[in-house]
C-alpha cells in the first residue's frame, strides 16, 4: 500500500518580501473574466512581479501547487466555483491572499474578513494600497489616481 502523497507545495513561509534575496515575487491571479485578468497581469508585470494567470479553480490550484506563488490575487466567484478552497490552501502555507470582488465586503465568510479586498470595478491605486498592506510596499509606487487601463500613475 502506498503512503498518502502530500499535495501541498513546499513553499517558503510568507511575509515581507525581500526582492534582493528572492528575485521577483510571484503572484497567482485567478480571475475568470479575461479582460480583467489581462489588465491585472499588465499592471502587476509593470511593477516587476512575475505573474501567473488562471481562469478556473482547477487551473489555479495546479498553478499554486507547481509554482509556489508569494501572493494570490483572487476573484471570489470563478465561474460556478468559489475561490475559498484555494485561498485556504495558500493560507495554510502562510501565503497572503487579496480578494478582488464585486460582492460587498460583508458578504465574505467571517474567516476572510481581515484580508485585503479590492472592490470591482477597481482602481489601480486601490490595488496598490492592498499590495502595500500585505508587504509589497517596496514594489508599489504612491499613486493619487489611476484606473485600470490608464497608461500611467
């Protein structure tokens, strides 16, 4: 009889990012709306992040387990699925999650209430604020106003 296989990745414990020590931080974006996913990817890559995009919960889970991201940015509703099982896997590995959602913040389950939430439709400054709040302040400029799709800060 085979021993059970631990499917959780061997990821480093999360915390404040040190780019000099670890290189570009990896972000897993799980968003089922292709235009939003593409815009998020562009904004994050412009900041110097390595970005992996998944459009479904199974693909996001596979990316997490194979790529060990340093941060997850997740839409709450992915098709007919909710993102919380994947978010729980990241949390178990001490990896921070930012939620991007059109739902009111009080609609999230209580165990996620303290996590950063970027409401949809969202602005880049709000995304930047969430990234700074979870420890990536060195990579994110201060920005007064910018919407997704704008060319600059």
